[in-house]
């Protein structure tokens, strides 16, 4: 490994030239669409301290600060991550599951940050690029580290877990996602069980006791030598046992017993799925040796992550309406949970409950049937109008009663203007779809109706001149 000029110091690590901060080490990763070596010049111009490369790109000055590595840059970034992990005395949690990974990770970040320096992966940096990058960024002073681990194929999760080496592993649930790549839910459970490969014999597995794959996961954990296998849920045998919950439109009141400690707490995010994830969080806090009661109190101030339940009141020319942004990801289980929350929200005077839905990806030959099955949770939530996009959503749209059909289009680009023209004062509009369905475009179009934001944007444009970004990003999140 050849080092850059003397005096060079990096204060951060990035693989995306659009997000370079002054002092970053830019790692030139080869992704499926881009080779980061083509963006080294842009990264250095943006303030990168140096660039990690496996060859010297053309067009650079002779004194360009380069960290030349003999092997693949991804392997070298993983070595940086391993060094960061080795120097840090933190307690670590790994989080996986078919749904709820990012929300559970962010909840752990929130409750643990009140008890000590806590580091957690940003966004959904959960794959074979994101995990080593996140480890490379790990501050040595951290008391707790929280890492999201994702997969959509067998064999992906084990290597990530062995890199993180968590003390606690959470599997939020196992559901029918990524069926395009698996023979069934049992195979998905086996792939999720790879997270146990990184745990030592004193590690704790935190599993969903109510999920049909609990016994299979518990057996897998035991086969990896784990003796601490804790469950959460409404099952009487659960270590974090839900006794009661009152679900409201904006929050939930929860009573639970966590390893013998009775707790009553307010969870600031609505929905039974958030209640269940909060039990997993409190059980992990217990396994880490942190204060469970204090963590439960912190749940009252939890805020949603962008694209995963954020709400905004839009002051549109046609009247004010509520926008719920669930556009980051979707699966049958997540759709059902989100629609249940929508059903508890009362529209304003003259308003409607509106669901804007994009295709759920990677469901294989069951895709149409699983989309069509959303008709029942839509009916149970008393949704007034459905606007949908994508070829699989056509199966749902055709199954809906005529009175519930808003519009269906091939793409979110076509759907966005139809939704913005249809929304009116008092409506509650929930937007959800897999990332690839790009339902975020509909969210952006609805948010652009906000007259208050329009005034702010005009003011900002008078004082800001933002140049276009030059990009390289190799990251794609996994489920």
C-alpha cells in the first residue's frame, strides 16, 4: 500500500463524490453502474484529503494525494473498517429482518444516545459496500454501535455480521419479501439466521416470538453456539412481553414486561408494528447492560425517518391536507401495517383517506397475487381512493370496487400530476412503494403544492447558488 504525501490526514470516509466533506478520504469503489476512479478528480476538487485507488486515474496532477492500494479498493475499505472495529471498545448491535430494520436501528440510536456516545449507520448503508464504509467511519470514542445488515440473497448476511461482530443480533421479523430470490419464507429465515455467524458464544439473539419462523431462527442461533436467545412479542413466553397497547393516530401507549421489569411508556410513532419493534429495542438495551427504564422514557420523543412515516401539513391552494411519506420501501407486511395506521387517522372536514401505492419489488411469481391481496387491508382501513402505479399494482387496481379507484398509471412520473390535481382540503394522503417504484416523486409533487414552502424556496434562491453535483455512488440498500 503506497501512501499519499506527508502531512495528509483524513477526518472522514466516503464513496460518493456528491457527498464529499472537506478532509474526507474518497474511496473509489467499482459499482455496477460507475467506477469511482472516474470521479477522483471531482472528489479532490470538492475538498477530499485524498483518494483511495487501485490505479492512478488519468488526468490527475503529479502531486495528487492518492492512497494507492494493491488490491481491490472495497477490500481495502473493509480493512479500514476492521481496524476501526478493533480499536473501539463499544458494545455492538446488529439489526436485520424482512421489515423494520431501519426504524429499529434509528430507535436504538435514539434511546442509546441518551446514555452514552452512540454511532449508527446512516440511512440504509446495509450491504457489502455500506457496512464496511460504516465501520470505517466508526469513532473510537463510541460506547454503543448500531449496524443495520441487509440482504436479498442467501450468503450475503454472514460476511457482514462477521465484519461487525455484534454482541446483540436482532431479527425484527421474517416475511414474504425478496421471494424472487428464495424458494419460500423458510429460506428467507435461513438467510436472516446468517446474522448469528458474527456473534461470540456470549452474544444475545433477539427474535420475534410472535413470528412463524421463531423456532427455526432459535434453532439456528443454538446451532451457532448461542445460549442467550431472547424473544419479544405478545406470546406469554416472551422475554419482552407485551401486556397491553392502546393504538392512536399519532402515538401508542404500551405496557410490557422486559426480563421481569414492568414498564409503561408512550411511543411517539403510531402503529402496532412500531410497538413490536420497541420491544425488540428494549430487549437489546437490556442485553447491552444499559438502562431499560430510561430507554423506555426516551421512546416518547422518537421521530420518524424520512420516507418512513414522516407527516407534514401541506397548505395547498385547494386547501390544507396531510401528507404521510412512506415512500422509501414496501413489502406486503409493511403495506398492511402502514394502511392500518392510515385507518386510524380521521380526515378533515370534507376530506378523504387516500392511498398512493407503487409496486412492491422482488416478489417473484407471486407478485400479482400479493398486490391484489392489499384490497382487504385497504377496505379495513376505510380508504376512500387508491392511486396506483406499476405493472403489479394493476392487479390490485382491477380488484378494487369502482368507488375506490382513483387512477392507475404505468409509472410514478405519470401518476404524480394526477394525484396533485385530485387532492383537496381535509384529505389524508399516504404514499408508499418500493424504492424502485419511485413514489418519492409523488411525495415531492404534493409537497411542492405547499405555499409556505414555495415562499421559503424563493427566499433561499435569492441567497444560494448551488452548482450541479458530480456523482459516484455504489450503494444500494438491501432488505
